[in-house]
C-alpha cells in the first residue's frame, strides 16, 4: 500500500510539473510575442506618426504597460489562489492571456481606426498583464507544492522552464514570418503568432484541468487556515521579504529583455543586423537557455548552501553581459551570437532556482500573494522598464556604455538581495522538520 501511495504521489507530482510547464510556456509565448512585435513592428503599425527612436520608445512603453498591470494580477489572483486554491486561478489566467493575445492579432492599425488603435492596444495589453501577473505564482506553486520532499526547487523549475521555451516559440514564429516581404510582414504577417495563441490555449486548458490542487493548499482549506486578506498580511507582516524578493528577481526578469527586446531593436535599427539575422541569434540563445537552465535547479538542490550556489551562478554575469553588448557592437554575426549565448547561461541557471528559493521564504497561507507581488512588482519597476531605460540611456548618451553600466547594476542588486533573502527563515524547512528530523534542508 505504501509503495502504491508513493507511486501515485510521484505520478501526481509529475503531472503537476508538466501542467505547470505547458501552461506557463503558452502564457510566456503570448507575452514574449508582444515584446518582439514592439521591437519590430508596433511603432509602424500603431504609432506611424512618431519617427525613428521616438516611435520605438513609445512602442516599448506599451510593452511596459503589461508589466504595470502585472502586480494587479498578482494581488487579484494571489487573493483567489491563497483563499480558494491554486488550480482555479491557473484556468482563469490562461483564458485571459489567450483571449487578449488573440484580440491583439485582430486589432486594426492606426491607418484603419486612427487613435483608437493604440488606445485599444494598451487596454488589451493591460488585460494580458493582469493574466500573467496571476499566472506565474500559481504555476510555481502548483508544481513546487506537489514536489517530493527536498525537491521543491527542481519542481518549481518546471514552471520556470516555460519562459525560455515560450520565448523560443515566439522567436521561431517571428523568424518564420520575417522571411515575408516587408509589406506583407507589416500588413498581416506579424498577426499570425498572436492568432495562433487561440489553438495553444485549448491545449493548455485540457492539461490544466487534469491537475489536482496542491497538498499544501488543500491542507489549508481543510483546516480553515486560509488568510482572510493575503495582500494586507504580506504588506503588514512581511515587508522586508517583499522588498528583498523584488530585488532578488531583477536579473532573472530583465536579462531576457536586454537581449530579446532592447538589443533586438538596437541591432536592427542602429547597427547593421537585419531582422532575420538577429532573431536567429536570439533563437540560439534561447536554445542554450532551454538546455542549461535546468542545471541551475540541480546545482541549488545538490549544494547545501543556497547562498554559495547563487553566488556561483550570478557573479559571471557581471562580466558576460558587458561582453555581450560589446560583441553585438562589432556587427559580426558570429561574435554577436557567441556573446548573447554565453551571457544567457548565468542568469538562466539562477532563474531556474529563483522560484523555489523565493517560495520557501513565505508561509504557505500567503505564499501565492507573496511571491506574485515580488515577481510582478519587480517586472513593473525593473524588468519591464529595461527596454525603455536602455533606449533612453542610448538616446541620451549615444553610447552603449551607459546601458552596460545599468546591466551590471541590476546583476549586483539581484545578488545582494537574494543573499539577504536567504538569511530569512525557510518555511519549507520548518514544515519538513515538523514531520521528520532526519533530512537536512538547505537554508
């Protein structure tokens, strides 16, 4: 009976991990295609009266609107997820993302409906941001809270893996349609990835409906220990955790937008790369991330000191991000590809372990809200502003050196905040020690 129970637990945990991966892949695909489109086409379709760098800056501002809305999604769905369950929220958020993304693909441009085009684009982007704001925390927890003892980081990495895979699918889709003549690309080609989202959402819904509620949440509901106002409890009782969590998420979010949004725009508008060439460079970096990222979860799980693991992962990025920008600036295709690919490795290793580490620092009854606020507020304040700040610094100084300095600052901020966060109590370790004292859990 015990063996059957263990086998069933493992099967349930694997199903939850796969469900988190598939669902988050679809939702990140939806989010990333917007970032790519904002770099390549939105300035021309929705802001044609704004020329050159100004139009790009405004297009990036609409990209940031999605990040502005994400904390609201974290509050709304964190409340639902901490009171009613993780699974319910994941079905709702997937539908919100899929419908809003499809609507962007159907939206007329400025030439057809004038100023209503950018207004509607911003409104739909806000809905998309609210949906993703609730998605990430739920995906992480549905996987990590189903995990076997001592493997929460590994299972949390299932949800994290959805980001590079979604980014890869986004890049592949735009790489394919970038082969079209410019007129066709601007006229209808860019819409295809957005419309394809409708089919992916149906697949995601089928998988998510088969995932059971997480054990930690089921226990809270059964014992009637759910928080009445999770948002207020996090803000009132855990402000230091919230602040450190925001900082600890920084480079895990922003590095992707340094590469796939800011650098894509810089390379194709200021340097000598065409769209297909640089999208191929990003595609190779995404494939490197898909392969390398899971090892970050393995490293963190195997090492007794999570602080040492984080330091080993992040310190190389202080050197490799500047190298990436310098190699892109050579206008050499091979050097640029090498630079972007190698700079991907440190932050993707860290990103794999980030979810489990962050979740372990919040008690279960406010965990959904806590980690969602950390991640989404970071996205609003630091991650989503990366293309805007980068473009502003480039416009202001005329040099990529200012952007490099900003990237280094973000890496050091991330490292410092995570090291301080890991000094806080580990609630996963406490929960495990309540049932057994025979196995050590990293702090």
